C-alpha cells in the first residue's frame, strides 16, 4: 500500500476526531465546546467592512465598485465574503484545508450567512455549487473544502446545492506556485458545466462557493464557464478574501 493510503486514513481519523471532540478553540487553544471560543470569534470575526460589491475588495469610500472592476469587469457579478484573508483568520482556513478540521466548515457557513444578511442589494442565486477540485487533488485531500462549506451554507440559505454543477476538466497545477500572469493562463478553460445541468444554467443565477479568494482568477474562470453556457448572473460566496497588496 502506498503512502496515499496512509494519508487517506490519517485524514479520515483527523476529521473524525475533530468532529467528535471540538474541545479546543481553533485559534487560542483554550478549552471550549465550540470550534471557536466566544472571545476569539468576537475579536477576529464578524466585523464587516465596506467592500466592492462585485469583487469584495475593501473600499475606503462609499462607492459600490472598485476601480479595477470599473476598468476590467470580471465574469462574476457579485461577491460576498465574511473576512479578510489575514492573520489569524488565515490559520482557520489552513486548518480546514490542510488539517482536515471539518468542524470549521459550518462556522464559515454561518459567518457567510451573517455577511449575506448585511448585503443591501443581495440577490439570492437559484443554486449553489462549490469550486470543484480535480480528481487527483480530491483523492489526495479526501474532501473538497469548498463543498464542506457549501453544504451547511445551502441549508441555511435554503438554496439548492448542486455539487457537480461544474466539473474541473484540467487538474491545474498548484496556483500558488505560479507567478500571477501564468496563474490566469493556467485556469483558462479549466472548468465546464456538467452536460446534464447545461439546460438549467441558461438564463439562471449561479452561486459559487469557495473557502478563499485571492487573485480572483479561479472564481473568474468558473464564472466565465457559466456565462459561456448562458448564465445570466453569477455570485461568489467566499469565506475570506485576500486584500490587494
Ligand atoms: Zn479562542
Ligand atoms: Zn471590485
């Protein structure tokens, strides 16, 4: 048996223990029955700031779109996020993705629901779908962190979840290993709409769920795939957004 097998077993055990024993706060390590203690949650999460309605980058003034979206509108129409991807919230996202601490996913979903409720011009998508992982990455990790967030989020928002609405047709190389310009080229045509769902996407409003949005190229490539299939509107729901440097 290869190391892949042991990794799958280790991931399964880790996720099982984190589901059964959320006895420690994921940030401060203090004893608590929840995944995050109340002081940490109050200190680091739930403080919403003005953001571009389209890409969720922070805005200083009261305009609703950032300069970048005005100059080069992305394929998606709106983005909702719960937090900046910055310390110490980034640690929570890394614990979900690489530590298989799946108990964090319902917390992220709840924070996203709070963010949705703050939107003044929220338009509910007709379906939610996670950013799909390629088969190799899914086999390696054992779960899709975007789907883990999308499940409780769909329940809370009462929006149907279509986990396989989109398919990743190319296992793109780890995006973080590439320089920015190559990242975008790497993602072009990485996604397609599942043939059995193509008819319903036409004219519809799709919601895409992910854990982190950095450059936005992944969200843009997936949104572009939906728009190619005739989607009228695409909304991104992402737990954390990397602020522009
Ligand atoms: Zn804490
Ligand atoms: Zn923007």
